[in-house]
C-alpha cells in the first residue's frame, strides 16, 4: 500500500479514513464538459479486506450507469445482491430517451434503465447525461424499427411505473440538441436543487422546496419568454446560476433578472451570471442593491456599447466571494475608461478595506492590469490583507 513518509492509509484514525473515502468519492463525482463519471472509484475497494468493509459504506451509496451494458451488468448484480439497490442515494445515468410503441398502442422504455431506477427506493439525487457509448443492438434496432421515438423522462420513469423517487436533486447534463421535458412523470414537490440544460422545455411546475437553480446551455427558445416570478412562484432560492454556455443558449436579459428578484430570488445568497452580454450595468447595480445578504457574486460580463454604472458601489457588506470578469464582444470596442473606473473602485472598496471579503477573482483587459503596475500592486495588497486573489480568466473553473 502506498505510504506518505512511512504513514499508510490504515494508520490514520478510522473517522479520518471515512472523511478520506468521502473526499475520494466527491472528487470522482465531479463533472467536466458534461462527461459522466465512471465507476472507477470502486477500485479502491479491492485494495484490501479492511478498506473494502470500511469504504463500501460510502461508495455503495453511488452508482453510474453510462450505457445499456452497464444497466444489464448492474441488473445481474442486483439479482445476487438485491439489498444493494436500497442503499443507493445518488445515481448518474445516461438516457437516450428512446421509447417503443407496442402493437397494442402502449408506450414503454426501450432501455432497461427504468427497471434499475425503479429499484432505487431511497434515491435522493439523480444526474442525467447523454449516452456516449451505445450497445450495438441499440443502434441496429433503433435504425430499423419505426416504432421507436423519443420521450426523455418517460424513458426513465414510465407513467405506469409504480414507485417514483422523491428526489431532492435533479440535474440535466445534456448536449445542446438533446430535448428534455422535466417533470412529465417525476414528482417535483421535494426538489431542492435543479439543473436544466439542453433543448429543455420547462412548464410551470410546483417546486415549493426549491433552493438552488442552475440554467446551463439551455437552447430552447421557450426560455426567452420565461418570467421567474410566475414560472417559479412558490419557492425561495438561496442560489441562482446562469451560464449561456452555447452560441444558441438562453441569454439572460434585464427583464429576466428583474423577474427573478421580484419572485424566487429576492433573498439570494449566491448569484452567478456567466457569459452575460444582454444585461445593462444599471440592471446589475439595481440587482446588487436589492440583495443586501448576498455572500457570493460571480459575473462574466461581455460589454457591447455601455458600462455606464459602476456596480461595484452596489455590493453589500455581507459579500465574501467576488468573481468578476469583463471582456468585450468581438464586434465591439473595449470600454477602457469605464473599466478603469471599476478597477479603481474595486481596489479602494474591496481590496484595501478590512471587510468580509475572503476570495477575489478578477479578469480585466491586460492593458488595464499593466497600467501603473496595477497587477503587482493588487497582489501585494492581497498578501497584506490576507485575501485569496486570482488574476486572470476563471470562468471555465466556475462550477455550474
């Protein structure tokens, strides 16, 4: 077994080892570029007998099913270990959305994924991905049988299915062209965290428990008409994340931000806006002034023709994390003078003050950072003030 300065994993106290196992699993579950995690985390269980019996308590709460091969193998495993299904709390699944019209006019899923999901009686979190590796039978049968059609959620949870999980978290990590209609068959009353992506068509749904909403690379034009105060009328969000993510992705505009603050986002503690080119500086400032309890604010702003209002002045005293990136659209000219004012205000109001800010990530045009040694000066200030400062692009590292 690998050691660090003569210390092996089994030399660490048991309660610390459990924390290590949880950290390994959390790192494994991270999603990058919509790619679904594998089940490689299970390999650590084969290290030795003691680690097997300790780590399985953590690792057996999670499973990832990336294609029909995985589904078939897992069903075989459940035949021999039926109690394992009841331990699953978190599942990552690949869903191609295929359903099959039978000769009797009924609709049923083409994949056996729904059988596995029906056994997860304790499932709390479900993340859904595109299928990347198809079983050969899947490709040949779908191409030759005209009875196949697409119905995203019915393929996982058919209407006739008895048990449907009372999910607390439901996340779609889909390609921009993948059509999805969430909550066709799944109950929504217990959802606390919701992530929407792909060609998502979202209808007004009761979400009284919703606290965290992420909209990432949603290409459905239905979202252009969305009003958050009417589409999410009965929830109170703690966090809201929007990332356009795709050239055809939903662009958040002033009217969307205003409806968010007038409804479910009136008491946000975390606000992330990435790739925003349709928001005015006045709307951003007004938003920040109306959120005095905001603790985390991340903004990637793409300027086109205005940056008149200095929204740094609107930041509240409770803010602990500030991430700001300002660029300009390829067809627009940089607004150096306005951006310079924001830089100066950020230095005076954020970096130099003894405030609650702990983390500051900034990315401005290189010309401005080089002026009067601004970049080196900011690094020296951060060291003196004990701030975690990062200078340079950070958008790709932001968790969405």
